[in-house]
């Protein structure tokens, strides 16, 4: 892939974040998601690549834009797989909570796992414990490994896990082991990034969430030098058949990081929508201006860039409605 794509992708996530941030706290998650999707799809038209959406907003008959199989980019340049979540955290934005982001992952054509919209079991660690934890190991063993490799006491290890009824037993076991639990409501990608990033205070991600978010997270984990394992969890024969249609012969097999993102390269980009542990949200500062904070990383070079941008909204394209002076929406 061309390295210039890394910075170009930030323009795409910035556009999506600016578009949906105007809906923060308004209780209208569908409007926020539609705004982000429209802005992302439109901005993609100017990006120098020949991309195919492999993780997107749904099937062609479910999503009018950024659907699985859609061609994006200007049709020139490298052929790439694209995984998108224009607004990771629709409920977060509707409620005005933290850690909503706009995210993209890309890889060379054929390198990103084509995962159906279904559940996925995941475990993520940072570089210190990479290659040393297994999805099928008891959580107690994984905590011990992370503690040893990070030179921490078990009671100082923090495990991040989504606050869902399906995780209640796992939470009890983590606490019984003596480790700390950090619960989050929505935002798998943000939580996975936190566990793979040194210095966040989060040491281990475990639990079941979306498969699409898992593949997007894997690109970031690869660039950060961390490790991730996963397993698809089809709930019925229809989902099992869907996996096989997408080339996954054994949906129950554990997936290594190299299965989620093949090859040695991938690019991940994210822009904060609402303030979180990793990124600040969109900040409307008056005088028709806004500030965004983004992160972009490339697996091949392990380069991680933080980008702060000031936007003059009156000069933004027409697909960002409601951002110019004098509008009410």
C-alpha cells in the first residue's frame, strides 16, 4: 500500500466525526449514524485507491452506502480491502457519553477477514504479553501471564470488559482472582485499542462483541505490536452458512491475529467524536471553527501518529449539513 493513504484516511474519519458530532447528546442515534456514513462515503470518492468494503454498514439490500462489496475510492491506485465503522458508538453519541469514534481499517486486497455481522469472542493484549495468551486459556491464567510480563502484581492488572449479562460470570472470576475490572457500555474498538496501547492503564481485553469491530480492532492491534485472538460465534445454521459463504470453512476455529489481518501491512485511522481515554472528541470552538483529534497507524512500519486539526466549517463540503453559521440542524 502507498504510505500516503495513511494521512488521506484521516480526512475521511475527520469528515465522519464532524458530521455526526452535531448530534451528540440529542437522543437521535440513527440521524447521527446516517450523517457519519454519508460524510465518510462522500469523502472516500476523493481518496486515491481502488477499494472494496469488506466490513461495512450491512448487505447491499440493508445499507444504501458503505455496504459490503461496495467499491470506494477514485478507482485508481492500489487495490485494498476496507473495513469501516463511520460511527462506533451510536448509542454513545445519542446519550452524550464518552469514547465514540469514527474508524477505518484498510489492508491490501484479500488480507482482511470477511466477517459476517455476528458475535465474536476476543482477547487482546499489548506488546508485553504478545504471543503468550490464548483465547482458550482460563482467564485466571491470562491474568497471571499479563501480570508477569508487565512486572505487575495481579491486583494491579486491569481487565476491560463490556458490561453485559453474558459477561457476569467472567467478571466474577476476574475479581475473584484479584484483578481489577473496568466495565464499558459500548465501543469495542476503543476498548481493544486501550488494552493494546502502553500507558492507558488497561492491560487486557476479554469478552464477546461484534465481529466487524473485531476485524477493525485487529488492524490497530497489529500496528501497535500487540496480540489478538478471536472466534466467531454463529448462533444458528444461517449464520454458520453465511460464514462459509464468505470463505470461513470452520467458523468455530480460533482465529489468530494473522488470520484477522493477513500479511505484514495494514492501516488504521480513527477520529474522536466524543471525548474518550484515547482521543478527544470534536470541539466546536465558535466562529465557525471546530477541532478534531485523530490517530493513524501503520502495521508495516509500526508508525503511530496523533493529528490535531482545526477546521473552518464554512469551507467544509455540502455533505456536512448543519455545520455552517446560521443553520439550525
